C-alpha cells in the first residue's frame, strides 16, 4: 500500500532553555492511503500538538513528517502555502465557515483559490453535496444551519480539492449525539466508498470507534495502537475503552 503520511522520530519542545516542556517525544508511525486513523489521548497528552505539526500550523523541533513524497518539515514560503492549499483538507471543531457566504460559496472558495473553472466548481460541489447529504442547505448561510449541517459543509470544503490527507480536529466536539453520529457515518462513507485518507484527533471513544485504527498518545509518546479488523463498531468501542482505562485517565473524559 502507498503511504500517505509518515511520521519519523519527531520531537517538539516548548519554552526556553531554563524551562523546557517536551510536548512530543520521539513519535513515529505511518498512515496508508485509504486509512481512517484516530489519535486519542487525554488533555495535555500531545495529540493536538501532533496534529498541529502535521498540518504545518506548528514546526517540529526535530524529526521529519512526509506527506506523499514531500518532507513537509522542510517546506517554506510559497511551497508551504501550495502544499496546504492542494494536499491537505482541514475539518475544525468550530466549523470555521464564513458567515457572509452561503454553504455553496463556502465550499466553492477552496476551488476558487485554485482558479478552477466555474463549470467545474459547480459540478464538484453538487457531487460532494450529494455525498454528504447537504443539497438542501447549499443556498443557506451558516446562521440558518444546524451544527451538524455546518460541520458537513465544513467537511465538504475540506474534501472538495481531493486532498491527499484530511485532518479532523475534534470534529464532533460541538455537535449533539445525533449530529455527531450522522457526521461520522458520512466520514465512513468518504473513507470506504471514496477512499479518503482521514486522520482524526479526538478524546471521545464513541467518535474513535468509527475509525479503522486508533493510536493512543500519553505524555507525548505512542502508548498503544489497536486496529478494528473484523470487529463490529461496538466491539471496537469496548477495546478502545479498555485502553483508555489503562491510560489511567478519567473514563468520563473518553465517553
């Protein structure tokens, strides 16, 4: 299989020489094309720092991160902007939609930046709207949508450019349970039917149970890793809970 993401012995320090904090401690792992991987860990475990480094929001102190053939730790300036624009899709907890644009316009923005022809933009938006079941809200503004609809619009914006890797940061964090389930089912559809490669950070075991692999982070290190394999989602959820218990965190934080 083709590796979409390769994390190679990365470390991340914060602070000054007199007061250093090691947020990531020699982490290595790979994500293959078409995988749906969840990163779990308690608050302060390093999972958000890890995602920030992969998304190029933050820089590693040492080590390398490869997305496809690109060592993104070496990218700067226009090359870095081009990589973010063309190779990554972002899904945030707080949606990050522009209030003055309709759902259609929010989704179209990603393609407009890439100078796509208007006829191509329209065709792609109709396809992704169908995939995510948001045709009915394309003409609506964010204030006219539910939280679940806004998150699916944000997801459409993330995948419309056909990125190599979709990064999701607590995508269900602001949603009620019904909306969260609907979004995660669409993630499964994107992953299984469209072979989208998804890396999702979450503290929630229910959310993580929709992934095909879960990597657990503790104190900046990889603590454990489990794969769904032939398990049902309920069986996988139970295994996730078992590892969360071993992590020593508050179980209520993972439910």
